[in-house]
C-alpha cells in the first residue's frame, strides 16, 4: 500500500446519459396460438381451448406474447414484474444504472438514472453524504437526494483527507456536503456537513463543480457563472454564490466550467477558454505565473472541452487535438518535473480525442479516442499502486484491458470508469476503500464497484 506525497498546495469531472431500452421480444402469434395474425382461428387449436403462443427456448409467454424475462423491463424475472422506467433488466433483475461519475482525493460517487447518488471511500468530513462520518468500502446512498443529474467531487489529500461533493439537481438547485472550511458548500456557513445542504438560492443550474476550497455553478440567464468559497490563500471567503468577474458577457454564453483545487477554467460559446486562480505553475495558460481572481483568456480557439487537474489544465479542440499547460510532468508532452509551462502545449502523439478527463486533485489525465481506446499520462495509477513508487508517463500511454468506457473520474491515486452498461469499475490504490469493491486491496486492473 502506498500514499502519494503531495508536493503542491493545489488540487473536477462530466456527465453522460444512458437511456435504458427494452430488450424484450413480442413477436406476432405463431402456429399453436389461439388466433393467427389476421384474426382467424388457428386450425391447429381445437375450439374452446385457451392455448397461448408456442415460445422459443429461452422465452416465456407473458401477456399473450413471448418475452425474455432476463431482459424485458415489463416482465423482469417473471411475468408482470415491471422495472422502473429508468431501470435496466439484467439477468432477471432490475438494475438502476449509473449516468455520471466523480472522484475526490479518496472518495467517489455515482449518479444513477433514478436520480439517486451513491458514494464510497473516506468520510472524515461527511463527504459521503450519509449523515455520519463512517468510511465505506462499498457504495452507500446519499440522504435526501433523489433527483440528481450530475455530480462533482473534490478536496485535498492532506489534513484528514478533506473532501467535498456537490450535485446539480433536476429542480435546478445545487446541493453540497462535506468539508466547508473555505465556505465551499455555499450554505452561508463554514460548518462541516455530513448531509446535503442547498448552495445559496441557486436555481436554473445547468452544471455544478467543486474543487477543494471553492465551487462554481453555470446557469442561464445572466449571470452565467457563479462561484463561492475561497480559491486563493489570503482571499476573503465568499459564503454565497457570487457572479464571477472577468468572463465575457452576453451574448457569449458559458458552455462549461471545470474546477480544480486552486484554479478553474470556463469554456465560452465561441470556443475560447478562460482561467483564474492559482498560477504558480502556469496552470492559467496566460503566459504568466501570476495568480488572478479574475478570469483571463487562454490563447486557444475552437475548443470543445476543458478540464483542470491538480496543477495543470488540458483542452480538446473540435478537431480532436489536445493541448495542456501547467506543471510540466502532467502535460503528456515528453517532459518531467514541476517546471512551470504557462502556454498551451500540443500533444502531437494524441490525435483524434473524443473526451478528456482530469481530477481536481489528480496528477493524471486521460483521453478517449475515436476507436474507444483509453490513453493516460502523468502519474501511472496502476504501476504506482503495483510498485509502491510514483511512476510517471511523460507521454500518453494506451491503457489496455479497460473495455469501452463512457466516463472516467480520477482521484489522487486511483481512477474509476463508467461503462455504457451503467456499471462502474475502479483501479489503483485502495487503502481507504475508494475503489468501492468492498475491500482495501489495491487493484491493478479495473475491478467492479459493488453497486446494488
């Protein structure tokens, strides 16, 4: 077991929706049924009998048709045993699939299609939202939340592994819980909360993100982006959501926001990136190392996605090209160490990216490509867990054995992936149960999370 050492006092996520389908089969009546498809009586059935359709092997007669009770939503496990509209039917049991995933330093959470949220891992600051402070090696339901549509997790892997979690809800509100020393929960206090509290009076929220000491939410109409908490050391704590300064105004929209421990970036409707916060390693991408409380533009265009890591930032252009800046060893451009790189660097070995992923407290970045392959750079989560020594990949390296993934969440020394099926698998260090497999054993390949 290892514990990565943190050489930085600086430390985000996304959402993909799965729409469950009905795999049941309801064919036309076949010979042996009471009537044929034209409504006439089948010659093989004697008058007065009530024979149903002759179902093929593996199918069961239900409601006058032949269905697979192992996968049919209306007859899951047996006739008339219906699942909820958001469920899947798998192996004769109803299954509420995951639709969004987030990882803090040593805790992780998944939003399910029903709107419920499950979390696991450390819970020193109530970041699991279970109403207590008990660690859990398996997912546990967050209390008082049944309409979540997205989740974000953050924190710092020091000082008792403080962690914080926020969700944006179908109601348009934001709820947060966990550490609150910087006012990052947005409830007007600095009190730790082990169950969800509402962030201010926010409404019409499209996305909420949290880092370590501050959080942000994106909404329409203007003001489009509001933040709260304490980003820069020495700055006054902002206890209520407040409009972010420096961003372009109407009619330009804010299409996405990514929050790290001590810096954040937003993507506007014109494909430009704006960053603010701590900048000691160039993570704002403005060709300086000066901190800024106001957003500053990054010299990139046609950007489709931006993510923030512990001390770096990466952006994916519409073309699929990836650029990164900040701490040199986290950029995937063939260099190592913690030299400040304050302008975007092109990852020439990684074209055709369709998604990119980082973590608010992570030194690892990953990308999915058009062939569904997964590539990662920075700290190698598997080798670091296997050897007990920090191992870095200076260039993107393909991750084999992961299968198809729709979402990736990266914590301090571990990662989790959401599969198109709605299942979750995690890998890396597991000292605190952050892999959610019911153990504290490190895993060197994706291991299923024990979802109920």
